[in-house]
């Protein structure tokens, strides 16, 4: 018999149908056995009546067994209708149960909110955790968010392009994860902290509008809202001003979150200078919602602009505040080229904040070699050093790179805003634990002697 989704059952009242899914709950009342079944589309109650041929098997089946069930869809009597529940007005009279797979007793209850369960246990059994209603909802919302962003960007002529994971270090201000090269012993790739340089090179390549749902991998201290891996909705546009990038992103966010049923506090998004933000909120990320608005899940977006381009290092030199590829605002390009008023140079940079998180950021980029050269000069790098670090970018800038700029949205931070979750792990399928252990699988772990030999590596024992 053809499988019917549980969410479609109410269209089949009076018919005998087949469903497949998991046993969500089983309640044995002696003469009758009640079940809630669950599939991707929802839940339904089923009952095995005293004379049913399915009674013997119903006594054996336990929670989380995978089953297919043949049953008759009955309308419930008026007094038994549960108005606020999906399929609350129907019930499956179970005629036959086939066990597709058994399940041991799960190590924690997945029919309730699992956020209270020990983090390491959740990570070890993440696939069970993901079965819970809240996690299903979060992951499906994440998928829908990405889907709608994609639709929007395709509609605006953006091209989706993947960039390499095994690459050279890109300076995003964090530590790299590195991968040894077997073919080149003693040499290493870096995993990308972002696709920054490749996306700029795609502008040189003439695509004009690029986006990617990209993994960004950074060896940073782990926090509630930060993991080693996060996903960015990464985009770049040629011939675009700050306003062009900001309004494209603002339109995308507005279209997507409103279509998902959310309310935005203020449109267009207010723009606040970095200086005012620091003076008003003491930080460049802030929450503008009233307690009532927090309650209602309203989204308060704002742009932060006019960031200083450089900040002092501990050693008294200068370093970039966002990334070294940003351009100063047009009025300050001259200062940069002459190396004057470094502390006053404002970057053509914009961050987007929402409900207390920095949910994205970007800038208009240097597209001429002399600008990037000047940035590295200010940071105290020699010509050779510059060549070594970004020589490939300088080369591309000399081969017809158009003016361009872009932005990356942090997918997890945006999802935390949409779901109201306070931890990154609630919106990622297989997050790491705070100790940096992978979910379900056992990494990091030592390499075998054979692997080490092949890679030309020796490990110093750390005590
Ligand atoms: N690559 C930047 C980042 O990861 C975003 C951007 O400037 O587009 O923060």
C-alpha cells in the first residue's frame, strides 16, 4: 500500500491507509494500546482495539521503533476532539503493524525539550537529539531561511559559486586550522576563515554578483555563540557602493524574515555610527528591543557604519579592524595613501546587528594595488612580506578588477535571532562540544604512525 504522510491523513477520513514513521509514545492500557506515531510531517494518535490482529505486536513495540502501520482513519467523536493539536480530530484504528527496525531505550527523553540534557550526552547521540520537536523545528527553519535567501539572490542575478576548502591562510583576524600536505611534506593548507579572497577574485573574473553558503573555519575560543565552524551567507557585488550592498542585503533580510512571519522593529534599518554605538550602548552590537518586543520575538536590525579602519596593536603598531581588504571611505583614501591621520581613517565598512548579535558584516574593498599596498604599509609590512601574503591579489588588481564590495551574514547568529535560542549548538546539526569534541564521531584524535610517516610529521608529546 502506498505510504501516506501523517500530515495528509485528515484528507483520508474513512479510508484504510498505510503510514511509516517512529513510535513517539506508546500507552498500554491493557485491553487497548494507544500510540502516537511521528513522521516528517507530524504526529497522529493510533489505537489498537481489543479484537485487533495487531494486538500481539502492539504489546512488543516500544518508543522509537520504526514501523509501518496500516489503519483506518476515523473521525473522533466530538467530545474527544483535541482542537489545539495536529490531527486532534482524527485517530488511526490500527489494523496491522510492521516493525521496520527496533530501538533500544533512548538515553534521554526526546519527546520533551532536550536543552536541559547534558551537552556531551546530547552530542554523542545527536541524531536522537535532532529527532526532538524543537530541534526539528530549528533545523527546518534554518533550511527554509537559506532556501528563501537563495531564491532572493537568484532573483537578483547572483551566481552561486563554491570556493576551495583547502587553501592558503586568509587574514580574518583569527587562528587558522591547518591541514598537512602528503604530496608536499612539511607544507600545510589552511582551512578558510572565510572565502574573502576568492570571492574578490570572482569579481575580477567578471561574475559581478556572487554568493555562497560557505563554511568559515576559525580556531577561536569557543563561546555560546561561536564555534570552530560556522556558516556564512557570503556575497560580493561589482560596481556597487556601500549603499548598494547594504540595501540589497536589507531587502533580502526583510523579504525573507517577513515571509517567514517575523516582525521587524524598524524599517529601513537604522544606521548608527560606530562612535555613537559605543557611546550609547558601550558596544558595537546592541539590543534595541523593549522587554515587550523581546517577548514577542520582534527583530531589531541596525547597521553600524563609520568604523575606524585601523586600531593600535599591543606592540604600538597598527592593525586592521575588520579585514585588510577593506577600502577607506572615499574622502579618506588620500590619507591612507599618504600614511596620514591613521587613527582617523574611516573604513567603508558596515556591520549588521540584530537583537544584540553582530549578525553580519562587510565592506567595499580595495580594488587597486596601491590601496592594498598602503594598508599593509600602515601595518608595518615590508614589500617582500606584502608580496608573500597578498601578491596574488595585487596581481589580480593589475588585471582589470572592478570596484566591488560585499558582506557575509552569519547563518547561526541569524538563526539564533529567529529561534530565540541562546546557544549556537541549538541551530547547528552537528555542533562541537565546548571542549572541541565533534558530535557523534570521535575527533580530534591521534593519527596512526603510518599516517604520520606519510605526512612527514612528528608529534611532540605534550604533558
Ligand atoms: N569575509 C568577511 C568576514 O568573514 C565578511 C566580508 O567582509 O564579506 O567577516
